[in-house]
């Protein structure tokens, strides 16, 4: 009777009990136990944590770290009811499945569980991992016998060279019904370059192993290319299989016909496998870049007759078996006057034998810049042939190009050949020899006198010019004022001159001078052109200026006398001339006062 | 003639401006440095050029030659520092820009500058377009022409001469204003942040002004040009050209 069946029985009993008795929560306890205290290396064991008195945990239990000697595979939970002395108790069991990875005696620390506000701690455990496989008698998780369901990892070769492919095949063997599986843990391929191979189409086959018949199927195939030498370990592959188990009930339904089945997840893992990787023998060709397998190289141009500056396509194709993806572009022997642009790379890889085979194509655009017949030397690809355990070099056939046309300066072309480094090709430009103008380090434009002089002097000059212009404008605009100010002075000068002419001989000149004095005085006072003045106009001007007729009349009378004496002289009379001067002076003084 | 005293004044001013800043003595050191450079005596060349700087004098060409000398000595940090100092005085010099670009290629850090807004780029180009001394002369001359024209216009108002004087003064005033703004921006360092060059072979950039190794974000290397921000004791906040911000010790930088 398997554990599953027993559990089902207990469960069924508990169900019946549940119908009759109330469930009382008991004091909560926790304990931990192992499926077996002694386990063989790479075999599985289960750490059970049993919590009584609850169905609910506050968070996941804190399981000690067992990574020193075991790999965690998965966990499961089950609940059961127990009846004792009329009381029902609930027991929650969590199963942690591990695979032992190191030999020796190991302590498993206490597991801490929190449930219903309480913190429960289990007693520590001890496990012994031996190199001798103990019988696969221990019950695996989910109640499936490890002999009934397991994975075997197989290497196509036990010993390989670096970069030589080896295929790992993971095959599942089962005697139980497996509905399906999914990978839970992909083994790490650190230290390898892995090429996943497609699932084989073989399907399920019947295989006899150790005298027992199993249904068997390949679940994964990987081609591995070790990248370094030494002893390598491949981590186990873990899957979760859906195993169909029968659930039985008692009584009337205890019949296979009514047996109901359900799927139960079972976590299983393959063994870790080891592989010897040996370094490649010495004596590799100079162009060897780590290729292992069997390769061929071929080159071609899309045409062989062309003009300079025409672009042509150069195709380099590497085919063969081995780590074809790692092929790097080999050295090409193009002359320096060829422009070679970086290639377009395509690759196709398919599984073949233990590894892969395929092709990698490099397509270069090449532009010749000089005419002539150019022989492209063979392209060499060195590799290690793992079948013959010897180095070999694949060689392409030489190709001749016939280029016609004029030479073109390569540097004038687009891009030009890529320069390898800077320092080797370029230099800085030469120093300055011509004497520069030095200036003070602290010098600022705003601290120099010149700046402020240049800034302010024109402002001052403009201000001065404006002031000067205003002064002149005022002078020009105030002629009347100036004349007015000069009027009395000029009149006095003229009267003085007239007095000097006061002799009978110069009688005519005397009156002319008096007339000029009188006329000039008024012209200056009123800022009028004196020549054009008629006496009537003078009168109206003066009346308009607000001068009374008492003042105007004597003035005009004097003027009339002087005019008459000038053009129609009478007998010169010195007394009358003296009187004339007095009257003219008095008239102008009165007029001056009236106009003030 | 009313204009004669003004002309005399202006001639005096120009002569004063010409003679200002003309010094003597450093020509010998400059020639000596050049000769040593050409003889391959780069240490000696640095010493000669340094004498001029010690005298408190500078020139774009002097900084350029110093940059070249340090470059030849394989000291990328000081080379970039002096190229940057030269660039302040002659921002559009082609030889300088070529050498600076080459020196930058040899620095350890590959910092991709953030793209700049085109308007700022254009303004910067415009500000840096004319060399400093030429700019000062241009602005000064335009300013004097503008004011002279103005004076003629005022004093000879109403004559054909005044019309021409006014036109000339307007054009000159426009030129003076346009390039005067340019000159002011340059002289006052408007919009030109304080920059520095990393002198240490490798400078740890911290997330805070503290030497705590837990705060180390990354490292910058000799020759990297950074913008300086805040200061805190011996620490300076720096902004890389790609916008990354951090703190380095001030001793590891040299302001441009």
C-alpha cells in the first residue's frame, strides 16, 4: 500500500469523523522529519515539516539553507485530519524535496513556522549522504517510487577537446502514467557554448532497463561546446511531471471501476554528469582561432571585370561541422588601393551528428581605386580536426580581377580605408611662431582707461555739439533783440557824427545823417528793413506797438524836416541845426521809453 | 572752425588706446619657448612659456603653444587645459580646435555630449565668431564713427553733408550695437559656465561631497572637461557633458 493510498484512507476516515464530531483546535505543534536519514549521493530526499492544529500558516516556513550538500527541487503541501479520543486534529505537512550533492554527515537546522500568531520551531535534524546508493526504497515526493520515474542524462562522449561538441540527451523513464511535464530548472551552461537541438520526433518507446520495462522518451537535447579545458560538471535538469494516481474510497465504491484518478505534480531531477575536456594539442597554425570540426572555405566575386570606382561584392563562405557560429572573418589579402567595407554576415546552423553543421557567409562591398590585374591571394582558415586529431587549413582558390579605368585618389573617395589608430596616423598642428600681442591676465575691457575714454568722450563731444548748436540757434533767432539793444547806441553814434557836420557847408550831409539816425533807430527797434519804410507805415507800426501819437508825431516831424532839408535845402542856420539835433535826440528818447 | 578741437581730442584718444597694453620683455621668452619646442626640449619650452604667464601676461597663441608642448610631453590633462584657455581668447581658431579634438580623442572617457538646443548653438557661434581684439576694435571704431556722424549732423543741420552724416551714423550705430552686445557677452562671460579639466589620472566621482567609498558613483579620467557647480569645502560639484552629476575633490580639477 502506497503512502498515497494510506493518506487517502486517513482522509476518508477523517471526513467521516468530521461529520460526527466538532473540530477542536488543539495546541499547535510543529515537527520536522526526513524521508530517510541516510541517502546516496545524487539521490533525492524529502524534508517534511508537519504542523498540527492549523490549516493556515502565516507565510512560508523558514527552511535552513541546505545548498552546502543538496539542491532544492521543489515543494508540496498536504493536509490531513486525525482523530484521537473523540477529538479531531488537523495536520498540515509541507514537503521539501532535495537532491544530495555532497558526501558526509550534515546537520539540518531548525525550521521556523509561524501559524495563528505563534512561532513554532522544530528540532534540528541530521542526515548522512553516502557514496553508496541506498536502495531506491525511499518514497519520493508525491508517493511515486524513484524507480518508477527518473531522468537519465547521457553524454555522446565522455572526453572531448575544447570547442569540440558533445551532445547531452535527457531521457525520461517511467512506469507510471505521466500526463505531461515542464522544465522547472534549466541546467546552467556556464563554461559551454550551448546549441539547443530540436526535440527528436521519436516519441515514446518501450525500453528495458535493469530487467524492467519502461516507457521512455527524450525530453531535451543540447549540443555543448566547452570553452575551456578541465573536468566539467553539468548541473542536473529538473522537471515537474504530472503523474496520474488512483484515489480509492472505501465501501461500495472500493472498486477499480469507480476508481477516480487525479494528477499529482512530482518533481524529479537527473543526475549531475561530468565531462573531461582536454586542451587542444600544441602546434596550431598561426591563423588558428579556435575552430574545431571540419571546415571548408570558398570565395567568389559577383564579377571579375570592372572599372575603377565600381563597387563589387566579395563573398566568403565557410561551411562545415563544428562551432561554425564562432568563425570570425579571416584575413583578406586585398591590396591597399582597395576600399573594403565591413561585411554583412549571415549564418545558418542545423544539428548534425553530435554537434551542428552549417554555413557562415561574409559579404563585403569592395571598391578598387587603381586599374590593373589583381590576384586576390587564397583565404586560409585554420581549424582542428577532431576526427583525425590534427590541425588542418582550409584554403580557397585565388581569384584574378581585371580592373580598367583611371586611378582614383583613395583619400578623395568616400570614407577611405579605416585607420587603425589615431596616434600613429595623426599629429597635432604646429605651434604659433609669429609674435602675438600679449595682454595682462587680469585685463578686462572694463578696467582699461581706453575703453572708458572711447565710451565717454564721444558722449561728451555730442553733448558739447548740442550745447553749441543751441547757443548759435538762439543768437540767430534773437536778431530783433540784438538790434533793439544796439538801436540807441547806433542812433547816438549817428547824432554825434551829425553834430560834427554842423557847418553850413555840410548842411545837406548833416540832415542826411540825422535822418539815418532817426530811421535806423526805428528799424533796429522794430527789426524792420529801414530802407523800405514810408512814414505812414512807420506811424501804423508804432500805433500797433501801442505808442501814443504824442510820441510818434515829434519823431515823424523830425524825420520830415531832415528829409526836406536833404532834398530841398533852405538857408543853412546853425541854430536851427543845433535845435534839430536836440529835437531828434528827444524824439528818440521818448520813442525808446514808449517801446520799452 | 568748430570741428577742429573735437578732431584733435579723438586723435589723442585713439593714440592712447593704441599704446595701452603694449608691453615689452616677454617676446624673448616666447621666441625661446618656440625654439626649444622645435628642438624637442619640451620641458624647457614649458619653462619659457611659463615665464610669460608669471609676468601676468597671456595670449591665445601662448596658451595654444603651451597646449601643444604638454601634448608632446604626453600630458593630456594640462594640454586640454591650455587648449581650453586658448579657446577662451580665440574661440574660432581652426588649428586650436583641431588639436583640441585630437587631444580629446586620447582621453580615457568617451563622453557623448547632450545635444544642444539649436538656438543656443547659433548664439554661441555668433558670440565666438570674431576674435576678441578685432571685436573690440570694430566696436570702438563703429562707436566713434556713429558719434562723429552724430556731431556733424547736429552742427551742420540742414545741409547735404548732414544727410550723409546721419546715414553713416545710423549704420555705424547699428554695427556698434550688434557687436557691442557680442563683446559684452564675451567680456562678462554671460552664459559661459565655469569649466574645469580633470588633472588627476583618475578621479572618483562621489554622489555627495564626502570621500566615503560607498558613495562612489563612477570615475572620470585625465583630460575630461566638466562644468563646475556648487562648492563644499574641498569638494566641487561637476556636471559632465552628457549631463551626469557628481562631486569630486577640488584638487583633482583645474579651472579653465
